[in-house]
């Protein structure tokens, strides 16, 4: 998915991430290094340091996840693609 984002938006110098397990993996760190993109972690228990993502997560939850009875991963992807295009 990050490859798609980079192709669409361009490669950033850094990606700010929280401290969740999905963002602390060696695979992500290795991938970012190969792409010459720095991973910048927020301080633990400080979600406001990543306010843009927190706002996105809230909107996505309210405007997509809470509105549909989702039956498959592909359905979520299709709905998300439409939502991203029109948001």
C-alpha cells in the first residue's frame, strides 16, 4: 500500500508513525531505508503529535467503517478507494 501512496503522492523525506506494533517492525524499517525515507516515531502516549493521522483515522472510522456492514477485505478496499477519491 505504501508503494501505491508513493507512486500517487511522491516519496516523502520522512513518515511519522505512532508506536503500534505495525510500525515497529524490522520489515517496515528495512523498506523505508531502501526508499531513503526516515521513520519518525511520536512520543508514547502523545497522539496529538500526529494530529493529521488521528483526524484521518476518526473520519475514516465515522465515514466508512461505521456506515457499512463489511463482508470482505475486497469490499473494504473498494469502498475505501471510492471514499479517498471523493473526500
